[in-house]
C-alpha cells in the first residue's frame, strides 16, 4: 500500500515574506561593486594635504637700459646751420615777403622778390632786422643779389654744392613759408625741365617739396647742408616745387651785371 504523496505548500503569508527578503537581496547586490581579483587591493584616494598659501617672493628689480639719446633729424641739423645765413625778406614797395640767404659775399633771393625796390628789409631767425641794397637782378633765371655789408654780427654764409643734384636726391627748402618761422621743407629731386616750357630761363629743377608763398628765394639744400638750388615757384596742379639749379646760380654770381628792376613782379 503506497502512501499518498503530500504536496507541501508554504503558507501564503510565509511565502510572501520569503520572496520579499530575496527581492531585497537582489536589489542590494545590484549596487555592489565586484570584488577585486585575488592579490589586487582597491586603491583608495589619498586625503588632500593641507595647503598653506605661501607669501609670494617679490620679483627682483629689473635693470632697464636708459633710452637711447634721440639723434637730431637732418632737418633740425640743417636748420641749426641755416640760422646763421637764412633771412626773411620784406619789400615795402611791393608789399611782399620772401626768403633769402647769404652766400659768396652777397644776399641771394629771387628776382620777383627784389624787383621794384632799391633796398629790402631783412630779419634773422631770432628777429634781428637789417636792410640791404639791391645790387643786381638777373635777366635770365629768377635771381637777384643784394649788398650784404650791413648784415648783423655773427652772420655766416651758406656753401654751394659743386654740382647739380641727381634725380632722387633728398633736398630741403630752408626759408620762411608764409612769412612765418624758419623751416626746412623736405622733398626729393624729380628731374630737370627746360625753363622755356614754363616761361622761365635755363634749366629748371623739379622737386617734390611743397613750396609755399614766402619760400621764394629759399636755399635748397642737400643732406650735407650745401646749396643745390634756389626755390622760386611751384606747379599749381601737382604742388611740386620748382628751383633754379646751383649751376645757374653760380653762373649768375660770377657775372651778375648791373641790371636793376624797377617794377614789381
């Protein structure tokens, strides 16, 4: 006689409690990190050391070189020399002003500055006034010379260059633009044209210097301070200046003649 098989059943309440406990175990284990393999120890971060701010060390003093001494520009050097021989010219008869300079025992200016006067009034860069008589006026280039016997003490003379400057040569027109202060207008030689093309005489030098009223009769200097020409006009369209080359000036000084102009130009 076989015994009947008995089916064990957990009581409903007990079975629910067991399942709840197993479910909690699974949930808890799902958040666990796997154990390290044998011989490996998990590295834990070391605690941060206590940081004590240190007092910054002052930077050592930097020895800076002295700034280089500024070298005078060419214009300033030329002006320093020109103070001894460059003059402001005034003609009372024609109510005009211009520029002039002492060279070779004379005072040189433009014909259109000296024309119409027997004598002109001059002043030095520092305001010393004197007068000089018209000695000769050129019938060719726009030049005139005056007797400079009464120039103030300490007056020097400009030195002429030995030849006309080549195109591209830097040049400075040293005079009194607008009748103001002595200045040096910088530029370069463009080239040479026949004076007849502009109603002048001989060869005329074209320069980039922006000649202003009052610059008529200014000495045109090269970088060495030698006279390479005399400014007398400008091209209205281009504002390029026009000057009489030193070769023409030397020719006139050698044979000035006695021609005197009596009419303002």
